[in-house]
């Protein structure tokens, strides 16, 4: 099992991609501690700074100076949410991994409930049933989810929600490409993992602005969707019913 620097095993790695969130981070970090410390879990927080142009990295270094459970992974240039998520997965050492946004819209109080489902499910993905976003974003998201499910054959209600929990084994064979963080539940189901979607709280953005607009992601997301459909149609599906193994007899 993965170990912390002190040699004790880690239960949880919280992976948080960060891009220009210096105003939100000082509020997010104490809220995470408030939720996780009473659980008794041995955890780490992996902040992945995706080439921020503000003082996000400096804020995270400050957390680290006061608490060794904080880790900072910095990307050389802004590489996108999929890249930041993948870097966080590779750095994570816990037997459970949770991903969430740094913009305070995901509620850390949902983390224990997400983890509670991992005794029977391999992965749990959030569903923002009451989104605190502008109406145009809500409508575009509903249309996008319908298109994705129609083309991919999946039934995810909110593929744009990156508030998720995983058993560590889910990530061992997971290969991400640019934009593929949206399709992680579908990719895991293709590999035979059991994925559950559950409602999570969604809060209004307090500081800053969304890094991903509707126009700048619609076309690329549709291209990604076609690739995922191609992968699903050609995914190898077979079961080995016998493998005698061993070496042939000599003589």
C-alpha cells in the first residue's frame, strides 16, 4: 500500500487542479481540513498548479510550510485540466483518490459520502442536480450530456462534473488525452469497473471566473466524443475460461 513520507499508509489522496485560483485557495484549504480531520483518515492534498499566472503556487507553498500533508505539483506551462488531472493521478499515493475543483463550487462536505460508496463501487462521480451557474451554461451542459450519451451509449447525467472518487486500481490502466477528463467514467466502464453517479452539492462561484467557456470547448469536446465512441466500439471484450500455463514436458 502507498506510504506517506513518515512511513504510515495513506487512505486518501485529494487531487485538485489549480489555474489562477489564488483568491479561492485560502478558503478551500481550511474547509478541507475541517471536513477530513474528524474522519481519522490519513490523507494528502495534491494541488496541481497548471501554469497559473497569479500567486496560486505561492499560496500552496504557504499551506505546505504549515502542514506536510499538502503537496504541490507544478506544470511548466498551462496544459489543460486533463493534463493537470493526470499529473495528480501519477503523484497520488492514497488507496482512494478524490478529484475536485479549486473554485469552491464543489463542496468538501460531500467527500465522506463519496468515499462511503467505494465499499461496493469502484468509482463514484458527482451529479450537480442544482447547478449554481448561469442559465446558458446549464442549458449547454444538458445538451452536451444528451449528445455525449447518445453517441457514446453511456448514461452519465453530468459528465462535466469532475468531483469524483476512485479506488486506486481504477487508475492503473487509465490513459488520458487532452480533454478526456470529461470521459473518465465512460473509460472506466469500458474497462469493466463499476461506476456510480450520485448527487452532489454545487455552490456559486465567489471569486474569479470560469476558465472554460461554451464556445472554446464545444467543437473539441465533440471531436473527443467521436474518439471515445471509436474506442468503445473497438474495445477488446473477452473472457479467458482456461489457461493451463506452465512449460511443455521435455523428453
